[in-house]
C-alpha cells in the first residue's frame, strides 16, 4: 500500500508497556488446535464468548503476570504502530464521508495498542485472543505481535492483509453505529446455537464487506492500492475461513459450527466490497445460499 505522507489518527491509546504488559495465558501452547489469536480474528474478533469461556475455565487464574517489559520497541513494531494509525485514519476519512452521505454522523472508534494483556469494557483479555472490537467502549484492541503470528502460522502476509485486519474490526464498529450489531446479538439470544451461528456468520461477512468498502474508497481517494495488494487480502480471507481452519486443525470441518463464514464466503464479500463500494448492501435479509 502507498501510505507515504498519509496522516496518522490521534484516536489511539498506546498502552504498550503499561501495567498489564507481559501477561500471558498459562497452559496454552502452539501445539493446540490453532492459535486463539488466529481463531478469534477468524471469528471476527467477537470477545464475549472468549471471555465467557475463560471465566468458566478459572477466570483470572488463567492469566499469569510476568515481569514488567521495557517500553522500548523494535523498529519493526514502531513501523507497525505507525501503519496502524495511518490505516485507522483512512477508515476515519472514508466512513465520515459515507455517514455524511447517509445523513448521519460518524463517531470513530479508538484504537488501543497493547502488549500481553489488556482491560476493556468487555473484560480482561490476553493477547492470545487476537484483535477484537468491544462495543461497550467502542474501542478496537490490537497486540501488534498478531501480525507476526499471521505470517508465521497462516502464511498470510503483506500490508494490505494487515490493513484488512484493522478494517474488519472497524467494520464491526460501523455495524454497532448502524444498529445491526445490537439487533443481531438480540436475535442470537432468542434462537438455538445452530441458528445463532448462522447470524454470527452474517455479521462477520458484513464486517468483511465493510472492510472492502473502506478499501474501495480509500484507493479512490488516495490511490493507495498497489499491484498484489488485492491478492494479499483475498489470500488472507481464504486462510481464515471456518472450513479452512477446521480442516487445517483436525482434518475435517463441521458446517453447523461455522460462526465466521467459509473461505469462499469471506473472499466473496471482501472482494465485493472492494469492487463495488456499495455501502448500502448488507448480508442480512438475503437467502443463505446467496451468502
């Protein structure tokens, strides 16, 4: 992506090196089914279920504090922090303009950069849960080491792939502002687990679509996309499909348990958003076969 000279968002809380720095989740190794960080993003970064599972498994006892880390960061991490601020600024510019067209006012989310663990309005979380959006405080949380994990664990690499991660979480914020997030969660509370999973898939695909819509207008405004960028994001979407991850982890998949969409679906909606920029389109109210 071409980001030279682009502004950096000021809606950022840099908690790296703060009091919760260095916390880790005990008993979870890379030999598990798959990194929780990856799974959580694949699930769209919805933290509620993760926190519920953590509390049922022993709550705070699962988080073991380590020694306070240095507040000096590598050049690579500082570059990723700058990159994240620039991408967030791009989402602010695009969604502010779109909301204005809709006769609405866009309130941007705050990006929280953290290391190790963090407290949010949704609860305490280890970096192992990956990037997530919390509607309770309208903030998105990212431990920048996740991008390294994406590359090493899934082979998903490239600046536009990383931008997709941030834009997806911002997509959940857009859902929250437009009311679709709350409405979907209310519906999920009234149905069985299988039906709730289907609603979750629609939410995640919509966040993918909104990420694509952002990319469409960001490129239109700044000419930010370069050769190979689209392929990076599509490759990332393919590798975070429910079926891909389940098959990678255990050799088979269970469609009734999908909560984020198949690789084909995630690639479709991300690409559709990039190609059309039609912010009025939604994944709700259409037949399941058309997702």
